[in-house]
């Protein structure tokens, strides 16, 4: 062990996450040439190419993929050994990363940042966009905490419900010709907001229970663009009430959907290895009250 540079394992862990020499260099504050040199040493250490270039990305070999999970667990264990037994928010310069959709950024980010600025002005926060496979992102250390809606908690993840929001429909008054008729509502042209471009959602599930199906004319990743589109077309949009209150311009119709939709459950997820970390516990203790301060929750 004394004859090996264990910093190489940190480089390997970041390369497995970034799949890019440039991206790994930016994460570690090192030049691409330094990362390439480290990769060469890693190849000698493990006796395997570890990565092959496919287009502009590095594709891990089977050996590198097999190293990913135990390496991640090892690095987290070492980090835990080096962390202080206590956390002093007024002195800490720790960097936290939170995954959240544009909806939850709009609802929760301001009160969270307000509390961080008040109690820990040297702590930095990086907000990452919503992504699939949150369990992997949290297990690999891509983020400390994930905020989402109606999320379950896979094995090794902790979960806490922060509150609820409710769906409303928005449209130009002249475009809302369905009244309270679910079938007429389904027949209108719809906008779907899906960060991962996945089809379906709460509206489609509710319609299916009544043997109905809507036509989604446009699918977008963000609510802001969807509201702007509805404001200038005949399309209709279903979105959380809190967003409708802050995003919809004057004169736009905001009303309950013709079919009852389940409430939106706002939840936080984190990996079990962080549960007793004093700094992470402090971060969670700022998020919970921030959710309570939000008018939506």
C-alpha cells in the first residue's frame, strides 16, 4: 500500500462518473494531460485498458465496470474516516450537491439558500438537474441529496416526505372548451413536461382509468417553456399549483382538472452511508424547515 499512490483511485472514481478526461480534470482541478497521465498509471496498476474511446466519451471496460461499485464504497469509507466527528456550520466550507427538477428548484431553492446564507455563509451549494437512476447517482456520490416527487426509496436509500402540492390546468380562456367533461378535456391538445422525455404521467394514468387517452402535441423538459407556449397557443397544460401561481401571466385560465388527480408528494432521498454524517444531517435539518417555509408545502 505504501508503494502505491491512492490518489489514483480518486481519479478512477471521477473518470467512471464523468466518462471524460476533460470533465474529470475540471472536477479535480487538474489539467487534461495530468488526468491522462494518471489514467496511464491506472492501466499499469490494474493491467487493463479500463477505458476505450467511443466518440467523445470514454467507455469503461468490463474490468472498470466491475471496479465501480467497490471503489465507490471504498472512497466513501475513507471520506467518512477523515470527516470531523462534529460539524460547525458557521466555520465549514463544505460543498453540497442537490439534485432537483426545475419545479422543485422554483419551490424550495430560495428558502434553502436563505437558510444556508444565514447559518453557514461559507458553505457552497451546487444544484444538479433531475435525472433517471437517482439511486445510482446517490450511491456514487454524484449528489448528497435528491429532491423529487412521488419517489420511492430503493434499498440503501433513506426517504422523507416534505409536503404536498396539487395539480391545476392552465390554458388560454378561449382554448378551455371542455368545461368539467373529462372526455372533452382528453380531446384538447396537451403539453407534457417530462424532464427525461418519458411518455405518460399522472394525467394519462387518470384518463386511462376512465378509458380515455389524450393527445400530447408537445413534450418539453421544463415548465417555464411550457407555460410560455400555452400563453401563445391553443394548447393546455397540467402542472403543480405552486408553479401556476408564479409562472402564469395575468389573464390565463387556471382551474382544477376535470378528473381528480393524486396529490404531488414532495420527497427527499439520500444514501444510508450519509445518514449519520454530521454535515449531511445538518444539511437535511436546513431542507426540512425550508420546505415548511414554502407556501406550496
